[in-house]
């Protein structure tokens, strides 16, 4: 499945199991879910609209991110 906004793949799993599988596979490749946005729940809360399950996973590569955070924290601590 391809859209103008991203990509997808049909899988033989329920939605929550598919999210868990994707999260596990991302970890194996050195990525981690930093932010998870439940779009369906947000639309229901804000607009009262129902839609099929839909989540956005922000999954950056963890090691470079951790190194950047460590470097910035070090600079902050040196200036205290």
C-alpha cells in the first residue's frame, strides 16, 4: 500500500499485535519508538469522529540520538 503521505503493508495480525511486531523489529535494527501518536483516539477526543485504528510511530535511530542528548547535557552541566 502506498499513499502520498507514507507507506504501508498489509499483514496477517490484529492492529495492536502489528504495532508490537513493528516496535520489536525497529529495536532489532537500532531504532526506538520515541513518540507514538494515536490519531484515531485524538480525532475522537477533539472532533468526536470515529476512524479505524491509526498510529504514527516516531522511531529515530537511538545511538546517534543518545549521543546528541549526552553531548548537550554535558554542555549544560559544565555551564552550571
